[in-house]
């Protein structure tokens, strides 16, 4: 089998070989190349030790020397070059307690999670597939390398990764791996929030986001999302969420909001905080949960009011989210019109300010805010009122 590696990857592999070492592209990039998908990154595995890799290449970064990883910089690109390694036992279900470097490619492939992720390739040796990864790709199957129970026992994150890869690729989980995954789901309790968050995000942003609902029937949700697992019992949530997730664009906050919607905004935010999501994502998801059911209305003033209430940047997202479960075409076309006409939907874009009111003789204080609020409500109803002359006139009348 001949695969097309990028020139820089070919160069790194060749240079390592010229220095007497073995080197291959490995893992996700090989899998994606075979599937005709664009790999996210290119990982290289080699018999060279980290110090040797550092000697051979001019520009390198010590990414994880203890784990054998050196990043090689070529032009604007970077490539992780990792020494063949054997992972020691995962005593805490998190990290291997030690890693040993190895001279054998086979040992490096054996430590990897799934057969489809355990293939290596270079131009000289072709595809190295020791565990039937190619066959599993053809059968669209996620299967552990070796004994599934043992592999999940070493690192419980693999349980969630199995569902994540099945969602990204549209694959099913092979029966033995599936059985082990259900039996071992509880051990996800030992995995750090950060690692769970990374996998959950990839799962939700995948091309089969509804696969996230498999977390419920496998017992995974009971461990990593107990709040949600409890909340959704007998609510018809699974069917609804499946449809909505499929229709939603691949946007993090929106898919999280649809997924966590039954929790309500406060608990949804708490859950996201516990999983160590960043504040921006938490805030956006929280607001989308808040507006999930909000009735936007179907006349221009109602749409302007809704946009003013939600804020300009969240409003279009809320519309898109609601579109996954109801017809919002009327509100959408009204919104487009509002944008085209440049109508005012925030106090910031009113043609009058607090300073203007002070010039008219108002005392700084609460009254100014109240007056601006009244004028703003007027402008929301009547966009043509957003002129300086009109608003000043109006303010003068109020003052008198
Ligand atoms: P993508 O980067 O597209 O999400 P990937 O397959 O590259 O997918 P990574 O998480 O980047 O996934 O991991 C790179 C490779 O390292 C995997 O293909 C797999 O061979 C190995 N790997 C990663 N995490 C684990 C793990 N927890 N246990 C065993 N092997 C793993
Ligand atoms: Mg990767």
C-alpha cells in the first residue's frame, strides 16, 4: 500500500534513517490517510532516543522528553517525534507510572489504544499493521489492541475514546471491546477532568454528535456526567437531543448547550466548570441554555427586543439553535432585515449618550440611566427614532 506523506514528514523520516535509525509516520495520521481524511497532525515514531533526535535536527523543542517526545520544527510546521516506547502500568488509571524506551516498533504499536490507531507507515517498509487495523478500518470497527478489559484497566480514558472515535468516523464498537467498555465504565471516575473534557469536546464536534448519547446506555454518563444522567430519566430527552445535535452546526458552545439543556443554565455551567471548560465556552453555553426555549416572536419589534435582550453575538446563535427543533424562518428573515438596515438593538448604538443628557442639564446619577432606558425602548419599537435631533427633543420634553 502506498500512501502520500507530506514532503516534510518524508524528510524527517529520511534524515532519521540516514542517521541509522528507524522512523515511521504513526497513529492517527496513518489511519486518516488511509480513510482519505485530512490528518490533524503528523506524528513520527522512531528508534532514536530523544537526545539523538535533538542532535540530528537543528530546531527542536523539548515537548516531553521523559515520555520520549521531541518536537521538530521545519519552516512554519512542527512534528512530534517520539521514541518507540513501552508504557508501564497505569497505577492511577491516568499516567503510566514509567515509560521504557524500546528498539522495537512492534512494542510501540502494542501500547496504542485501538487497532486503527496502531499502524505505522513509511515509504520503504510500507504499511506496518500488526493487529488487523486495516481490516477494522474496512469493517468500520473500533477494537482494542489486545485484551480490551486489560487495556481499559491500564487507562480508563480509552473507554471514552472508543465512543469518540466511533463518533468521528461513524464506526461501531466491536462486541468484545463494547462489553469491556460497559463493564469498566466506572473506572472513568479516576480520570482527570481535563482529559475527559478534551474527548467529550471532540465527540460533540464530530460528524456524528448524536453518538454522545451512547454515554447513557453504556453507563459512562453515570460516571462522568451524573447530574445529567439523573436529570434525563423518562423525559424523551434522548430522542430530541439526537435530532437537535444532528441539525446543529459543529460549534462547541451550541452543541454543549443542546446536550446539557435539561440541566438548566446554572447546573449546566457548574458541570462545565467541573469539567474545566474555559470561561468563554461556559459563558456562551450557559446563555444558549437560557435562551433555548425563549419565544422570539415574529414581528420586527419583537425580534429587535429579543436581540437586545440576548445580546448581538449570542442572538444569531440562539436562532440557529432553536432552528434545530422549530421553524424560526420568519424571525431569521426579520433579523437579516434588521442587520441590513443597521437598526439599533443595543444602547451602545443609540444616537444619544449620558453626556448629551448632562449637557441638557440632567444631574449625573440614576435618572440618566432611566431616561436612556426609556429612550432605548422607544427606539426598539420605532427604529426611525434613532436620530440625535429626535432623541434630544424627547429628552428635553422628559426633563420639562
Ligand atoms: P486526533 O488527533 O485526530 O484526535 P489521534 O488518533 O491522533 O486522533 P491522539 O489523541 O492525538 O489521537 O493520539 C495520537 C495517537 O497516540 C493515537 O492514534 C494512539 O495511537 C495513541 N494514543 C493516544 N492516546 C492514547 C491512550 N490513552 N492510550 C493508548 N494510546 C493512545
Ligand atoms: Mg492526534
